[in-house]
């Protein structure tokens, strides 16, 4: 994911519910079905998909991530902006052992291969990102400093119904609002460069 979305040059019980998920193996963020799939919505229209597929077990996990976004100009229907990324994260012993990523950012290509890193990639699925002060940019391999605020529990709509999730606001080199049900990512929100709101809605 980018550090921004480059569109058109993003009481006791209550207190307990708002506590950030404890740092754990990335496998805690892997859903039972082995896949996370989101529709990308802007101005009420579906403009793409974001999916994460998992293989492996325990502390050894491989995450295969695909983002495919296309915004078209109304009426004429031609592609005005396109973002496509395919990346793979390899986790061994609960630590990032390697990352590869190929990105087409509206015609600008990026291709990176990285080894082991103590940083959490900015691919968002891993709930340990809410404990981070720096994240690994998966487009160009750079490091982005962030500040994370716990905004508390909220109800969030998904394709399977409404769930209770904890809202976190990431600000700095990466600006995202994230909602996790426990350690599972259930929603993403960002502001595009043109000021429009973009939501990743869990299918």
C-alpha cells in the first residue's frame, strides 16, 4: 500500500473493549477461511478489490496480497486512474522473512524484493501495525513513521453483517483508519488526493 492514496494528482467494559490487540504472531490476524476480501468503494461505486490469501500455519505464514483499483471518467468510461499491486510476504517464526512486490501506479512501475525486516509492512492485514511507530512501505521499500491512536469500539458494516470492531487512526507517513475485530481486519478508510473518501468493505 502507498503512504497515501494517489487518486487524481487517504466505563470498564468499554475500556477493555478499546484496548489494542496484544502483539502476537501474525497468524492471529489470519481468518479461519484463509482469505480476506474487500470491495473498494468510492462515492458509492465499486472501483476495485483488495484481497489477502494465506497459506502455511502457526508462526510460518505466507500472505499473497492483490490490489486492483480503476477509476473511470463518467460518461466516456475510459480509465482515468489505475493502481495495481501484487505482493507476497513471507513470515517465519512470527517475523517478516521477506517481501516481494510489483506495482503499477497509474503507469509508474515499482518492483522490489526485500529480505528480513523488523518492520510491519503497510499491507494493513497484520494487527501488529497498531503497535508500530514505523512501517515498511510495500511500493518502494522505504520506511514511514506513523502515530497510532485508539479511537475505541465501533459498529462496522461488512458483507456478513455488522460487527463490533476497534477503530485505530494511523497518521504520519501512512494515513489510514483501520477497524479490527480482535486481530482481524474488517474495514479500511482513507482520503484520496482529490478529497474523496475511499472505503475497503469486507465482503
